[in-house]
């Protein structure tokens, strides 16, 4: 999007996606990735590219069973 200074110029130049309606299709599978993780963000990015919904009904909904580094308070 070279030479585009703001969202309004981008819309004028490339159009908009107001009528975008994601559809479930092959490759739209649930993920066990935790919310906010690099893995989950990458999955969401791929879902946008594929034109499928961002959220799958069977995606992980909590952090149970996960472990992570704990940083002590200063």
C-alpha cells in the first residue's frame, strides 16, 4: 500500500470490504493455542487470509493445563 497516508486514502484507492462475509470451508479447524500467544495470532492471520471466521466454536477458551514462566515481583 505504497503512497497511502491513511485509511481513507486506502479505501478510495482499493475499495472496502463492508460486504465481506467469512465462510467456513476446508482448513477451518479449531486451535488449542492460548489467547495472545504468537501461535494464536498467526492462526488468526491465516484465517483472515483464507476468508474464514476468526473464531472457531472449538478454539481453546481458557488457560487450564498450560504452564509458563513466572517472573518474581521486584
